[in-house]
């Protein structure tokens, strides 16, 4: 049974986080954070580490004006990333819909970074022309479930026992957030 990460130390001063568009030179750090989430067996359907080379095409599909990929830095170190990708292979009817992915470095989890980054991305969506955000996560990913609930996502589907992770059947939750095109966040 995978264990959830222990409670981290004092909560970070989130104001110190610097959030910016990722550049290709950030890809090794982005991949490293992603790969560290794999052994926990509650975040991703990948079961072995991915390589930087395998992620180059994925990286290049991002676009700060439509499908951003942001990194969050603390004292110059990349500690987290959040990105939007096009939904359903990017077919045009889904232009205003994007899937959100969020990964926090293991030692920086449970300190409010994930909540803050997702909130910021939601606030940015009207500028991107995104009116529906899709979040897909394993049903035992309690942290993502809690963040989504708090930020107003509704659970639109639960595909039970559709995956096998470390020999255990796991389900997939699909959640949606509707964002009015003219929403203005302060
Ligand atoms: C899921 C993830 C993004 C959450 O980010 P985070 O910065 O750790 O979360 P926060 O500190 O903002 O906490 C958000 C909520 O989740 C809860 N939470 C955080 N980690 C948790 C854990 N391991 N188990 C249970 N609850 C957890 C917090 O208590 C908080 O609950 P609340 O809103 O009711 O107070 C982060 O843990 C992560 O990167 N995990 C690995 C990758 C992953 O699962 N990404 C999502 C893939 S779909």
C-alpha cells in the first residue's frame, strides 16, 4: 500500500513563490518532479520514469497564450509545475476545454503550493479562452480531490477499477470546472 507523504515542515510563505512560463531548459526539472511522483502510485498512470527526450514534444505543445506550462520557483529552485493541455487530442470543438496537470516536488507537498497554483491557473483561464477545465485523477488521490472540491470542480464521472497500479485496481475520477468567459478575478 503506497504511503502518502508525511506532513512537511512549516508552511511556506507562498508569496515567495515565483511563477513563470516554463522554458525548454526547465524540462529536466519538470521531468524530475514528475518522476518522483511515480513511486507513490497515487498520481500518474506511468509506472516507470520518463525521459526528458520523451517529453520534448509534450513540452512544445504548450503555448503561453493558450495552453501554458508554468513552473514555480522558490529561491531559484523549481519546486512545482502546472500546465494545460488540449482535451481530446485537441480537436477544434474542444478549443475552450483544457486538461490541467499539477505536480509539486515531494518535499514541497502539503504546504499549499498546489492549491495556490491551481487557483492562479483558474484565474488566468478567461485570458486563455478556456471555459472548462478538466481534471482527471485516481480515486485514491485524496489531495487532488480536496483541492478540486475546494476550488469548485464538480465530479462528472468516476470510472471504477479502470486501472491497475502496483497490482491494485484503481478508479479514475473526472472533474470539471466551468469558468465564465467574462469572469474577472481580483
Ligand atoms: C496533489 C498535489 C498537486 C497537491 O498539492 P499540494 O501542494 O501538496 O496540496 P496542498 O498543500 O495545496 O493541499 C491541498 C489539500 O489536499 C490535502 N492534501 C495534500 N496532500 C495530501 C495527501 N498526501 N493526502 C491527503 N490529503 C492531502 C491538504 O490537506 C489540503 O486539504 P484541504 O484543502 O482540505 O485543507 C501534490 O500532492 C502532488 O504534486 N502530488 C503528486 C502529483 C499529483 O498527484 N498530481 C495530480 C495528478 S492528477
